[in-house]
């Protein structure tokens, strides 16, 4: 739950520090005093978008901080993000500079707005004063049903499957429309691949054929030079080997006389061995060398062919093998893309996947629609709509849509015996406000968030209905923290905590400035405020007595509200069992 809120230089609020308690709390005050500004400040610290307009005139920046108690799911998320504190609380802070730059912090650590929103979604559920207008839109009705039933992720999976299916449809249609152009491209690639396959370039072939051509073109010189070297080394009179052999023989004989020559002998003997090995290697090389004009001509022709192909395909000769691989890949892709049958099969598979997910979503929606319809119908009975009913119609869509196989539409009958009709067509302003509030309360009961905020959602409601609304919010306050901005004394009298928002004009440096102030009302001040809400600016003895009676009834309403909640839960259990 929300424990404290600190605001600095936000719109017309200069400094504000508030502590909150559990249960049902109301904010009241005259129009324009800044009641909704407090909700806007809280929305800002929960990740709403902001601009420089929220900074109080003359201030450098606005700052909003809020401290919340945590719950196990949020503790786990904070630990995963390395943002957890050990005291079971989370501190959210948001600043906005006069130039519009915004910063966010979670437990003193810089955070993104996405992280701030993710925390906020787990802590607070805000029902704005224009929520009843959104209910007239079919897409808002569908989103509300899915959120109430916990189907948002399932609906997201359906939307993703829809996009995949439609992408497959577009791919097939494009292939059919562009078949002529694709056939021309396919013909071009087939010719290119055919040309390269006839040439059959191999990896590393260009370097190999260049080396072979160089060797063959210099074969005569190599043979002549090799034989001359072999003669000098081993075969001519006075060759290197014969001289070394004679020298080593003499030194061996001398070393037997004087061992001091052993070192010289040890140095010459390896040289003799290496010279003999060189002679053997040179002899083998000369024997293998041969003048082969035909092979030389073949090498020259192969080099010319590779070079010509390289010019044709505008690549280096050594890249021809890679070029063949790439053109084959392009041809394979084009053939696959041009295969309409394969594309149709992929399209069918994508459609089947979408239909499977969408049908499961439809089943879940049907169950959720029945439960929501029954719960709102029950709530309507206490909102001066006795005999009225509410239902959620699921109109099938022939080909489906990104949001599923049906269109969601809220249907309402204001009185018994009246055929339900779409909410947007039959509800008056007052009925729409009452139904909207009933839906907000019902959906909030199912939501896991610990703090519920209602910002003037009771607009258009009055009299006995307002008292019922107040009791319902009081009942919600037994299980959740409920904050409500209201103009209705019947609602305010049911609250356990009452905060008064006021506005004052100050003279500062010769300039008039407006400031918003807020204070917690004690029992006596609360009577005065309820009386003001009843009678306007003039508070009479009669309105004071009426205010005292309303507050007394509100205090006595705690037990009936709890009993009513237990009775409704019992009826729901019996319906589920049946």
C-alpha cells in the first residue's frame, strides 16, 4: 500500500508531505483546489509521461517521491533487478526539469520509465474520471474484459500469431503478383550458375594454377640449372662431395694421432651428411622435371578461362568458387520464394496456429464474460437500476482479427423486461456513470494491486445511489487501500480517513501566486467539510446535523458492508459450485 507521498513544485503545489493509512481515504475540496493534481503527481511517480508543464511556474524542477509497502511478487522482481531493500518498502522518485528532462529512481537507484511502470502496475490501479467515456469504445471494452480475466498475455500471443499469419498471406500474394519478374530473375541466376558450374572453379585453384604455370614456363631453365648444381655437388671431377669425403677421411686419420682435431671433424661430418642429402634431393628433383608444352598450354588456357569469368562476374579470380556458392544460394532462395505451393502451406500452418490460440482465447473470454456480466448485474441492483442487467456479448468475426475471433460489446438493460442493447446506445449519462463505477469496483476486486485510486468516477451520481457507492468503496477498503477524489458527501462520509484540499492565493515579490494545500481532518473539521459539501458555502445548523448523521451512518456501515461482501462471496461460491 501507499505509505507516504512527497511533492515539490508540481503544478500549483509547492511543498507537500503526506502519510497514508490503510482502508478507505477520500480527498475533498472545492473545484480547482487541486484534488486531481495529487492523483496526477502519483501517476507521474508511477511512470506516466511528463513534460515541462508539470513544473510549478518559477521553479527549476518538480520532484515527486512515493513510498509503498511491498508484496512477495514485487520483492522477487526487485531482487531480480538488484533494486530490493530489506525493510519491505520501495521508494519511487521522479524528477522533471523545467526544460522537460525527466529522471526516475527506484530505491535511490536510477531506473528506466519502463521499470517504473512495471513497479507501478504491481502497486496501484488508477480509475480516472473519464473512464466511463472509454467504456463506449469497443476496443476499450475488450481490453477491460481481458485485463479483468487475466487474459492480456494470451491476447498478446493471439495478436502475434495473427501478424505471422497475415505476413505469410502477404508473402504469397506478392509472389503471385510478381511471378513474371521473379521468373526473369530466376532465369538470370540459372544462366549464371550454369556458366560457373561448367567452369567448375575450386577453392584455392587460382593460386595453384598460377604456381604450376610459373614452374612449367621455366622448366628448361630449371632442368639446366638443376643438372649444373648436381654436377658441382656430386657428379663432376672435383665435386663438393668428393672433396668433403677426402677431407673427412684425412682428418679422421689425423684425429687418431691428435684428438684435438676431433672438434673440427665433428663440425665437418654433419656437413658431409647434409651435402649427401642435398645431392639425393636434387637428383630426384631433376629426374621429375620434364619439358611438357601441352601441360603448359593447358595451364595457360585454364588461367585465361578463370580470368575471363572473373571479369564477367566482376570478382577476383580467386573468389570464383565463393561466387558459385553464393549464386546457388540465391537461386535456392528464389526457387523457394517462387514456390507458391510451399508458401500456401506456410500460410495454412500460420493460420492454423492463429486459430488454435484464438479459439482458446475465445473459450476463456466466454467464461470471463459470463462472470463479469453476473457480477456487474448484481452491483447494478444497488445503484438504482433494480431489475436491470449487464452482459458481455461476443460477436463472432468471420475471418478473425488481431484481437481474436470475436468483437466484445457491453450490453445493458436499464430495467426489467427490457432487451439488452449496446452500452453506448442506451445508457444515459447517469446510468453510464453508475455502470462504469460498478465495472470499476468489480474489476478492482479481481485485480491483485493493493492500492486502488478512484478519481471522480462518481460524477453524475447522487442521492441514495451515492450512498450505495460510498458503502461499496468502504467495503473495498476492508481488503485494499482505496483512495477516492469525490464531490459527493454521501461517499465522503463512508471513508475512514478524510483529507481536505484547499487553494490559497499569496503575494510574493508583488506577484500573486496560487498554492494548493492539504490537511487531514479531525472529527470536528470533518463534520464542517461534509456540511459544506451538502449546503455549499453557507453552513447551517441543519446541514451540520445532517453531516453528523451521515458520518454516524458511515461509521455504522462498516459491519453491514462486511456482511454484504461475505454474502456476495457466498453467492459467487454457490454459482461456481453449480
